[in-house]
């Protein structure tokens, strides 16, 4: 079983702490917490770097906070159980007990408190049950053990999104832009988990915040998106995770998917093209030229399907995208007018100025900026970013003011000695006729009390 080396293991703690020579690092956090490097290396064997830090240092980022201390401890311990159940690196229950119950790790605080209250036998049974539950959950999911397998998971979701027909009447254009932005972020991060705030998402999608929020709701309802932790009320973005819907995972056709071509019931003549290309679409949707008052998302979807060498008719593009025929005709006419597409004998081609090495679309800033000026949408993205930046400044100032207001102490108007702490009797005659049950807010008694 592979071992994760503890930080500073090659240099003994005595040398690190006693040497004042330049270039010698200060003792690490694990040394300062009283866990020897050899012990730290033993109890973190087989864990990833993040899980090893979670075990040794505790939840320093607040990722597993619950409603109370007990719930937070259980969630942290369950996360450690998942980390200790990865295929090929799974721990034995005895290793799990040793790391959490019998080693002074900060991640095992909850488990050791459980042992102190209910005994070691109960605590070991509880941890064993949690480890078994974690193994079952990990076994039911395809393991992501390296960056390449994570990219494969992202590629599966991208392929599923490309093969769908997104109906613009049901917000499909916004949902497609949403997935396109998130797929690009996940590819950079090397996994399905990503962090994204609503304002930043709206800037990347080229839309207003409410449109992005509505798209998030629809994608969550349809199973494309999972919210792991909300960033509302904080200065951090929400933590999201991409997923495949159940219908797509089982191989069925998603909503709006075109029927299969062929004589067995499907329509003949369906073009063999992808319904969209989210990879190429990612370089267009945030540009001012494809603002909703410009070419829009529909124009970007049509543009990424065009090729510089192979022409497509308007009917082919309509069947490939699922857009209405009048929408396709109107968007194609605008693309031709702005020099982004070329029409020849009823077929539409990608303009040579936008053609990449293989004929696919390659965004050209100068040409797209000129098109944005023609459509009257130039500068829309910059204005949105400035507005969001102003909102962020105001939000931070509001949070700072709120913290200061909460720190102010309330003035106690009733001094000490006015009320007998045992009987509650008012001893000072100057306060006769006053209700001083709340010393911060005394109020006069009604007239009928003294009668």
C-alpha cells in the first residue's frame, strides 16, 4: 500500500527546531501539534493530500460544517471514511480506528469524544459501520483516481450535452450556455467539482444574474447539476458538481432529442452532424456579438456547426439544432450580413476569416468586435462586469458594517443594585413604577399597576 510522506519527514524535528541557520524551515504544523513525522506518515497511508491534511489538521476550510458540533464531526468523519475507501487504497477497519481513536489527530476529535462518552467498543463499531457505508457508496460510483480519468468523466458529460437538442422555448439556450461554461471550468480543474459564483457565471454566460439562476434551477431539476454547498451569505462562490441525468446514463434519449434516422420508424434524411459543439461554443457565448440583442445563443449554435468546406442547408441546421425554421432563417441572414457566414446556392459555409486549421470556427476578436458594433451590443459585457464589481464592493462594505454593528455592546440603562437578584424586588425608589426586567430596555409600568 503506498504511503503519503508527511511534510518534513526527511529532517528530524530536533534539527528543524534547534537550528537557527538560514535556509532551515520552521517546524511544520504537524510537528507543532505533537504528531511525529513517522506517526503522521503511518496514519495517512493511502490517503490523498487533501484527505491527509483533513485528518491531521481538521476542517480548517469549514467544508463540513453542520448545524452543531456533533453534526460537523460526523460529516468530517464520514468524509475521511470515503477518503479511506478508494479502490486500491482502501483501509482496514483497524487502520481507521488507529488513525481516529488512538492517534491525537485533529480530524479524529469527534471520534475520541464518542469513545470517551460510550466506550471504545461502541466507538469502534460506529467507525466500522461508517467505513462500510463509505465503501458501498464509493463502489457504486465510477472511481476517479487520476486527472485523466477525471477528464474522461467530463468528456462523457460533454458528449451527452452535445448530443441533446436544447429547445430554446424551455430555456434550452441558457442551459446549454450554462453547461458549456461549467464544462470548461471542470476541464481546467481536472474534475467534476467546481466553484462558481452567480455573478461570475453571468459574466461567462453573457447574461443577467436572474437568467443564470433560473438555468441553475432547471439543470438541478433535470439532474445535470448538483449543489454541494451554497455560497449565499458569504464572499465565496457556491460549490457545484456536474452529473449525468438518469435518462442519459441509461442510454435513453433526453428531452427534445431527435428521433433516430432510418426506415425502422425514424425520419429519413436526418443529417449526420452533432446538435452542437460545446467546445467551440465556449469561445463565442460570452462575446458581445452574441448578446441576446445581437446574434444571440441561437446564432452561436448555428455558427459552430458551419464548416468552411462542407455546406449545410437551412433545413439541415434546423434539424440539427431543433430551432424553429424562422429563427434559423433570421439568424443565418444576420450572420451572412456581418460576414461571419457565406451563402452559396442555398448552402451555408463558415467564413474563411473564422475558419480554423480543420475548418471549424475559430473566434477572431477583430471580426467579432466589428459584428458587435453592427448589432449595437458592443461594450455590454464590460458594462456588466463593472456593475458586478460595484455590487461586490457594496456587498463587502455591507458585511463589514454588519460585523461592526454586531460587535457594539448594548448600553445597560439599569445600573447594578437596583434589582434584588434573589427576589427581583426593585430596591432603588427612583426606579419605582418602572418595569426593569430587561435592564437594557426599561419601560414605565401602566397606570393600573399602581392602583
